C-alpha cells in the first residue's frame, strides 16, 4: 500500500490529505515527507497537501452544517439551552480555534463543530487554510533541513 501511494506522488498526497481531514483516522505527513525526501518540489508538495487537507476539512464543515439539526438533536442529544450557550462561546472565541484544525484528535471535530454552529464559511476556510498551510510548511522545512544536515 505504501509503495502504491508513493508511486502516485502528488495525486496520492492530495487524496490522502483530503481523507486525513475527515473523521477518518489517517495521516498524510508521512507521504509528504517521503515525497520531499525523494525530490518532489517542496512548494508544489506543500500546496498539494494543503489543498487536499483544506478541502477535506470543508467537507467535514458541510456535513456539520447540513446535518446540524439531526446531529445536534438525535446523534449528540444536545438540548436548546446547551446549544445556545455553545453557539455563544463559539461565536466569541471558537472560530479562532480553527487555526488548530491541523491538530490530531481535535482538529477534525473542530471543523465539524464549525459547521454545526454555522460559522461563516469564508472565515472558516481562511482560518483552516492558514493552520494547515503552516503545519505542512513547517513539516517540509523540518524534513528538508534535517535531510540536508544528515548529508
């Protein structure tokens, strides 16, 4: 499986990055690092991973937005009082938390909550893009600097 993903380069990186930003327990960092160590253009690889991961986060946002009433009342069983309080807190502080959508375990639920609570899509997309770009760029710098210092 690993060889299949590496052999398909940027296409595989985009797809894996997209899927990793959904609620599926996947990671795309290893493939970005592998491609960089095999000579892929860093700017193109980072842009590809960022685009895939951001679009995957957007799909999670839309699931929350479109499935909101059902998810809130049926799946999560949140009453109106709790929902209104959560909406107020999210509007006040929560949208900035989307900068951390790249973090393992909490990042994907943050995107879902953004949709559930009806965060502005423009603000959502900008904050998620910034966080994910910073993560992939930082990883690329780390990989490239480490590989150069080992040589």
